């Protein structure tokens, strides 16, 4: 196909017409892209000629229409350049699946109902799984359930969110926005005031774990000192808590402690629950602070353990400790080692507590200094094939017995041993 000078002039005139119409025209290297086909090129040439003819007349096509056509042609050419001839169009990737929103947890507990207007009411529930459920009702039927993570009566900004949720639930029955927001704000303010003055409201909005600890706590006795201890008695079971444990923020400790004491009745307290429980235990109306010289339950446990261990017979070699009726005195570490099985017998048979109390007993002994370090596993004990757990007491903890049956202190045992070797 031969391009004449007249064709060139017509093409240049068409390009100028397109520029005047607001269409971006590519030149230079961009203009050298291969055309889709001979037919497409001819069609584009005809459109440019028509644009010139129309441009000379009274009615010109809208710039948007020309730009849309040119953009379509350009996109078609770019598709050919990218894919190449004969290559099928790649399938579009599947749209990402929308993340399914977790429904708010069903509220637990009594809750407190506040009328708003007519038969529309708002019911506020105690904390449930880290949220503070609020239920809107109409004629006793639930309209919507919201679950803010902040106590709504402490955050005025939540009133806007609650107002929007209520309006969406009521639809055409919704009242003016300002009216509803005022009613919700007044209800939340009423709840805030009643929490300070009304015991019934406090109880209704107290979570299950907190209410349980408040109702089941029989006493809290504090023994202050360098190693302060808290003895909390819950329905006949005593939890011995150190100051470091009481100072914790996360609820893992209290959940574990209660489960150890009540293996079939977990507490499942949240972080906010533990704070409320601790505040209750440490309130002056609940906690009793005793002088250091007064006998504590921890001291009573130590005295009972001392009596329980005094029948043990001292041996001077680890290999000779073949049963838990024996104890081994190690002169290098200056400790009396007692088998763990003997300690478990004391806990279960004497204290009538589960063997998991060994954790608490270890803390009591280390706090008092009777056991300088935690129990540990050692090899070479008796005829046991592997490592055996033993508890190491200071030599003066009890008056152990020798093979003669006499109760002797460790210094006396050492003296008799030296005299015998001479």
C-alpha cells in the first residue's frame, strides 16, 4: 500500500483535530507499536477522516466519545503486545473472600434494663469474654446486640455508635437522631450513677468470675514483710499467694491457682476480672493484716512438715537412700535431701490436699528459708535407674534419726560419724 503526500496531509489534519478535541495522541516510539490488524488500521484511518469532516461541520462528537474510542483501540493494541498472537486470555484471579465477622458473644448474667421510650428499652450486661454486651429491645424482643470492648457508661463516644445501631434496627420506626442519642446518653449516665450507689446494680453488672470470688471468699489474711504472703480462703480451700503473684496484671495465675484448688470448676477470669478480684481482696473491709510475729497458716504447715519428717533416718550416701523413710545428708551442699514421694505423702495424707499443692508448699518453704532452693532431680539416689526428684532442707530443719533410732541433729550425726571413723 503506497502512502501519498495527500494521505499524509489528511493524517496530520486528523491528528490535529483529535488534539483539539482533547484526545492524547502518542508519537515517536509510542506510535510505532504494531497495529492489531490491517482491517483495524483501516478502520482507525476512516474514523480520523470522519473526525476531520465533522470538525469542519457544525456538530462535532463529544470529546468523551472520541477519547473512549481511542482508549479502546490503544488498550486492544497493548493487549496484543502483552499476550502475543494466539495466546488465550488468562483467567482473572478469584476475588479474595471476605473475612467473616465474628458474632458478638451471647451475654451472661442478669444485666440491668433501662427504658428508653415507649416499648423500646436498653439492657446492659456484665462483661462477657472481654466485651460489654448491650441489647436493644422492643416489646421484650431483641432488636440488636452490640458488644463494645469498653464499658459504655465510661465512654460517651460509644453513644453515637449505639445510636446508629439502634436506628438501623428500628428502620422506619426510628425516632429523630438527636432524640435517640439523648435517651441513650441519659440511660448510660443513669447506669454509671447506680453503679456507685446501688448494690443491686453492682451485682447485676458484675461478671460471673468476679461474683464467684466475692461470694466464695471466706477470708483474706495478709502477713506483711520482705516476703509478704496472702492467705485467701475460698470455700474451705486456702490459696497462699506471694506479693509478686498478687501484683500480676494478666489473669493466668489466678485461673491456674483456682483450677488447682477446684480441678472441676475453672474460673476463666479475664484481665478485667482479675483486677476486680484483686481490688476486692485488697480492700480494707475484706483483708486482715496481721503482725509478723503471729502464727500463720504457712508456719503451721511448716511445723506439721517438720513433725512429719523427723522419723526419717539419716544416711551419709545418696546410694543408701533406698526408700522415702530415709534422708541423705550431703555435707558439700550442707543439705538434707528428702525424696519427693515423702513430700507428696505429707500433702495428701497429712494436709488432705491435692498433690498439686506441692507448688505452694515449695514457695512457703523457700520464703521462710527452710528450703534454700527449689526441689530438683538428681542421679545416683538409691537403686533408682534414672534421676529422682528430691527436696533439699537446711540441716537444722528437723531432728532426724540415726540407725540407732535416736533423734539427733545434723551436728550430732557428723560428730558420731567422725568418732566412729577414728
